[in-house]
C-alpha cells in the first residue's frame, strides 16, 4: 500500500513516522523548508513509547506530485484544509482512499464535495504531539491511538488493507465499525473542553477550584444534545468519561485551542465550535454556553486580525 502523509508536523509526522519505522511505503508531502529539515536531520520522534530517528524519509513537494497513492492521510488544521486539498489533489486517483484525522465533521463535507464520498473514510486520532525547534517531533504522553473505518461500517478490501498496514506500526490502531459515532463523541468532548478552557482561560483544575465544574458539565450536555439531534447520541460511557475529565480536581488539562490562544496563534473556532453551534441552531437547540464560547473565540480572531493588519 502506497501511503501519502500530508505534512510532517506533530500528528502527521508521528503517525507517518511510525508507519515508516514499520517498513510501510510512506511518502510525506511537505513544504520546501520541512523537506530540507528532514533531509538534513531525518524524521526525529522523541516519545515515551520509544524514540526513533528515520534518516532520509521519502518526501515530495506539491509541485512535484505526479503519481497516485492508495491512501492519503490528512491531519492538517481545519483552517488549512482548502490549501491542503489543492496540494494533494494530484495524488488522488480512481482507487485512492482519503483518511482525514481532523476534528469535527465539516471537513467531510468539504472532502466529499471535491473528491466524492466514496473516496473519503472516517477517522480520528488521540495524541498530544508537537513540533520542536529544529523539526523534532515531541510525543508528550503515552496516548497514540488512531481509529478509522468506512463511514457505512462495511469491511471493504481497502479497510482490510489499511488494517493490515497500520497493525504493524508502533501506535494503537483500531479499525472501527462505527467511526462516525466515535467522531461525534470525540467532537462533543473536544468542543466542550475547548469551549470551557478557552472561555475561562484556565486549566480544568483551576475551573473546578473556582466553582465552575457545573459549567463544564452543562457545556457537555449542550454539545451532546446537538450530536443526538444529528442522529449520533453519545453513549453513556463517553458522556461519563467526558464529565470525569472536565470536572477533575487539580487537573492540568487544557484544550490545544487554549494553548493556541495563549500564544496568539490561529484557532479552529469555526470548525470546532462554530459548526457545532450552527447545527444546534438549525435544530432549535438552546446552547447559551456554546454561543458565549464561540463569541469569545470570534472576538479573539477579529482582534488578532486587526492587530496583524495594523502591524
């Protein structure tokens, strides 16, 4: 199976690197600067699950992409989706499968419109990884799981081929018969986590100590109500896990979006929070906390935009 990994940052670099480590046929679609880093120093992964340096990892620039691949793994930020699509489109042939690892659901609509639903799988990953200065990939904890599946739950030949390829790699690979359900459950959690930690500009533990645990559970309930109205009510175990994570005393947990806010970086407000809010409004669901969280994020985006234009 010929695999194209779009980007070699924290997420794509980690999972793609683990596949390359397992002798899978992996090529990274990267920009010139990243290609130069990888050529000079290799793909370096520092991880509690085992560190590795992969010398001379195969790379390709967008302008040089000519061949079709069996699988395209996509893990960009939501605000980079359109640009990423243009870069990897030449790699998509009649039998290419696209596995997006983005959060939320809007990216499925965008990919379906460009390539057709038959080419687009469902997928999600659970990992905390970052790109350090110099291009090293830092895996920050022991979580490194990836789930994927056909959106209709079938066990196609490509599903089986991906299962075989991923099973050899040093990460938890889980083929799923209900990937859309799992994607919705993850969206409920990360939207609530991003909403509450960004709104309060604080860790979960600080929010709980300040008396705001009930706000976190209320936000979970709003997000879950939207998922249920869309046909994917979160299962009890998922709700209990989300509630436990967002009401844990002393927890240092924050959303990655909160960390983006703190360093005044772009955020996935529209994709992660705004799209969920829109779906709730279309169903007539009251979501006052989600609306406040999204307004807070949009105000941040507008302010930083003004500042960048003025500077």
